[in-house]
């Protein structure tokens, strides 16, 4: 047995081998040691008396799926090795084979909580500086492929799909494989590929050789690992990322479209907000739409028209929702039919789902016929399939398909005869039991059955003297009873068991015939599933739009962007509409940049994200959170929001910031949307300010994309005077009784200051620290260097490039020297010792006094001037 085990294990060295022994799957050697740790199993040994006993652990075969799921979720592969013949009939070793290799990308059994999630397996090849990319979800049959230009495009697709496994050949560059591993994605190598003719049906629509090659690679891996029918796989569909609104992986992450940055969960995301779908298919499709918003205006308008129609017909929408609730996961049910893993309950779910389709068709026919014409044309109710299932399968079938009880009475005459024989046999047994009780006088005598001894008559030991010894033959002795048989019972037992065995075998045969019939309708079922999923997402948009008072956006052919009283949809749902402060976003055709200033925590980042989410919602066909909205169709969204190190690549926050900014500047067009939050803050002040200004000017002069740029560099607000397409706005805040009050309202013009110390106060910083910070701030604001930098606002360069080095030499190094003399009290204003260095502010006041023309001033003017000097001196 161990030789057989090892021979099979050698074929799957990178997988846990679940080796079937009776009612258990066993693991041996290293698999057992590691498996016992990961699955928290008791580690035992085989051959205890041997010098080197074999480590061993196992799991019951009926509970194996949960253990398989644990290993696969941790990124491992599991090879399922089954007994291929009946041990009772086998001569010598029972033949065993691996019937399936379960991997992170090929797992098809999902829990209820994961029903709305796809599990994508991807494949990758490389040739002539181009990547062939393909992916499939084995549970639904979806199969798509594309040609990608570069490394970043591949990573964007991989992260967008949230794939857990990539299949590659030897053409893929090593750096990409290393990056995939760093992201926690399993990389599997497929060396041998199947003949192209074997997958011709699935690849016949592909023109590019590289596309055919990568799809063939993917299907080769699937065929090798699954070892079962894949009849539900759909023809490979070519998709082009450029046909959809493009968002790189950092933008998708920053905008929290499907995953919450803090928790890694769905809650608190745009998907969470919009998901009012009633079916698992609709939930998966909604996520796909959010990953790939549309660029085609006609397609967007089609979805908008459908949402609008459902909004206008409340009762019809409610009817659709009630019907959709009764529709199960048609895509995955079709997959189980193809795999041969479907059971009776699955078929009843399929039949129940199909019975809802005529109701849905009727409701849609009562709406505008043109609006839902395309969906109605795709809705084949497959009534022949539903009728066949209803005629054959009982309404409440058992889970097992091999133990009988599946097929309705009257469906097949021979089966009815077997059942009649079993029924009559059971009645005969009941009569025999009553007869024997009367003959023997043993009132508790009973007739029972088990699989080892068959039917028996059981008599308690206190009544053994009453049995007729000439007819009763002992079969089994128990602690308190004896079991017997009689010639009559033996004869009837053979008839009953034969009928039961034949009945069970016939039922399974009839079930497999029905399964094959349903299998011929898989493509029809998949087409129907796509139509139902689309309708489900549209009704979800209608529900959310009505609940939160969203409006239909208009699309312009120029670059006018005007959102009146826009809201952040997710924040609004969490806070409530009454508490959320709406804001306008007004960017006419001749305004490309909004330079946003204002305090921390005032809502700058929320305002920026709000615009991006509104654009995405509009381009997936949903209504948007605003009083009114007019916008162009954007081709790309780039974000640089928040601070994050890339520890895997060993890159600092500032390096990540520069890389993300460079990605936007390299790929954005005039039809793109750019969101830059606090660019330059990760480095020295003048370095950061210089970079921020240069980026603004580059976007303004060369890209002309709609851009929201938030900053604490107030010096940059001077750019408005010389950059025609830039406009200053700020988030309002007021001081009240020494405290900062955020207005969360976007207002025209620059902010007067950043209120950083006030925000520190809100964070609970010590009062002594805050007082000292306030003193230092006032001194820095009045220093010569700060005055010099702000002295020439009418220059195009808010901070001239040729003065950067001078500013650094005179500013920051000097500040470092100043910091070496620590003041002893809050009232001490100068960082210098007055005996050593003349206070530069006092020196400036002296110079002002020398040039002051007293004869031209009134006494009040003189008093005002002296007061200003006192303020500068902090007195």
C-alpha cells in the first residue's frame, strides 16, 4: 500500500495527497506532519514497532470538503485520490487514482457567504514584448482573454480580478513571477499543453496566435487538474481594457470600490452601497461592472434608460424583486451539471428558478417594450428542462444520489415494481412479526435489519426458553438478546434485498439520464443566467437610486463638469443624509485644475473621492448622489491619496507617491480624471513644494485633464494668477472661542491658513505642547525667509526653481542650528540668545523706523504702526 501511495504522491509533489482508505482520507510522511499542524489534527504513526514509524493523520471522507477548503484557502493544492474499484471484489491492492487536483484557482465549491464572489484562475504567456492573458471561473464557465502591453497592465488585471492562482509557461519573466508571489498569488507552471484541436470550439473566435496560446495553456491546466467534463466552459471572449474606464490597482484600492482598506472586507465600499441584488449571479456581475465602467455612451444610456423605467414603475419593480429572490445561481448550477456533481436538490433549485422566468418576462412586457427588448430576447425559460426535472425528481430529494429516494412514483414502471416488492416485503415482515409474537408469546419480539446480518428476529435473553428451537437458527449474540433467522425470513430477505438493490441502481441510472438531458441545455441556461444577472443589477441600481435620492447624470461632449450638491455616497449612507454636507464641483471647459486648500480633517480627501465615485457610478449606468450632474465621459481615473509604504518592494511612502504620480502624468489624457492629495509632503519642504508646483504646471500645460489637487503649500495658491485653467477653492473652517469648527463646505478662493495646531488640539495633544507650537508658528510665519518666499505672488513660479537651493541653505539648515538652543519658557520668542544674535524681526522694525515719515502720518497712523510692530514682536 505504501508503495502505491508513494508512486501516486511522486506525481503530485507540490500537493497534499488525500489517499482514500475506507471511510477516511489519509496523509502520510511530510504531508501528515504539515497537514496535522495546518488542520489541527492528531498526528499518529503507522508501523509503530518499526525503527522509523511513518507519520500519519486523516479526515473522514464525508467531512473532507471543509478540510480541503482550509488548505486551499491557505494557498495549497490538494490531490484527491479515490478507490477506483469495490474492495470486496478487488484482487490484491485496490486500484486508486487521483480524480481531481483542487487548487486555489480551480476551487468550485463556495460557501453561502462567497456566493457573490468569483474565483478566477488566470494564465499568462509572453512573446514579442506583449503578454497573453486569460482567465476563467470554473464554477460559472466564464472564459476571457486579452493582450496586455506591459508589466503594470498585467498586475492591474490580476489585482482587479483578485486572482489566487496564475498558470504560466517558461516564457514569463522572473520579476513578474516574484511580484505575484509577493502578492500572495500561487504561481503554477504548465509544461505540456493539449492539442489545439481539442479546444478548437472554445478558441475558434480568437484571431491572435498569442491569445490562442494563452487560452490553450489555461485549458491545459484545467484539463490536467480537474479530470472531468468541462462542457460548461463558454467560448473565449476577447476583451480590451481600453474599452473600459481604466483604473490602476492603487486607484481601485484608494477609492475602496470593492474592498475596505482598513478591514479588507466589503462593508464600507461602493460595492457594499450599491449591492441590492437578489441573486448570486447579480452580485458577481455588479462587481464586474464596478471593475470595468463603460466608455461607450450608447451602452451607458441603455442602462440608464432601464434604471429610469424601473424607478417609474414601483409595483412592477417589486414584482421583479419577489421573482428574483426565487432564482438560484443558474451559472453555478450549470457548472455542477457539467462536472457531474449536481444532486437532486440542485435540480429542484434549477427547476424552481426556471419557473420564475415566465413571471419575469410578463412583468417586463408591461414596461416600455424597447427598453428591455434585448434582455427579453435572451430569456429562454427552458421549460422543457423544468418539466423534465419536475416529472422525475421528488419535491424534497435526499442529498445523496446513490441511496435511492430521488425519483417520483409513476416515473418508471420497473422502478414502481421494485418499490411495490419492497413495500409488500415490509408489510410481510410486519405480519411475520405479529405472527411470531402470537406463536411464542413474546410481546417484545421484533424483526430488524443491518447490513452485516440482514434481517433477523431479536429475542431478549429472559425469553429464550419460549422460542421454537426447531425453526429458529441463531445468527448473532448480544449482551441482552439473541438474534435468529427462519427459513421463511431468509427466503423473503433475498427477495426484498434484491428489489432494494435493483431499485437503488435503477434510480441512479434514471438520475444520470436526466442529468445528461439537462447537460444539453447548458449554453441556454448560461445565456439566461446572463440576462437575469443584468436585470438584477439594474433593479439594484433603481432601488439604491430611489432610497438615496440619486439623479440621472447627463453626459456632455465637451469638458464641462458641473455637479450641484454632490455627496460622497458611502459616507452619506454611514452618516445619514441629514448630517452630510453636500458640495458643488464646477469645472467649466476652460477650467482643468481645482487647487484645494484647507485644514486637515476638513473633508478635502472626501471631496476628491466623492467626484471619482460619482464618475464611476455614472459610467456603470447608475444614477448619482447629487441634485444635478453634468459631466464628460472619462477614459481613466488616477489617484494619489493617502500615505502608504510598499514594504514588499522596499519603497518608502515618498517613492510610492512619486511612482503613482508619474503613472498619472505618463498615461493621462485630456479626458482623464486626476486626484492628487498632498503631493510632495513626503520630502523636505522646498523639495516638496517645487515638485508639487512643477506637477501642477505640467498637468496644466501638457495634459489638460480634469484635476483636483489638494495641498497645504499655501504658496501654491499664487499660481491662479498665471495659470488660466487653475482655480483656487478651499474647505471652510472658522475659529470659535479658540476652537476650530469645520464647515465641510467648498468655497471659492484659497484658505487663509492650515489650522494644523487646532487639529492637533482636537487629537488631544497636551496644552503645554500646543502653546509652544503656537509660539514657534508665529515666529516662523514672520521670519525673513518666509516673507521672502511669499513676497512675489505675481511671478509664475510661486517658488522659482533657481531659488530653491538658496531657500534651503538660508532656511532649513539654519532652522536646524536654531533648534540647538532650547527655550526655557513659552514666552521666549527668539530661538537665538539675544546676547549673541540680534533678533531679525527687531532689526527689520528698526529699519522700518528709520524710513518712517512721521510728518506724513496722523497720530492714529503712528499708533497703528506701533501696534503692528508689537504684534510682530509677539507682545
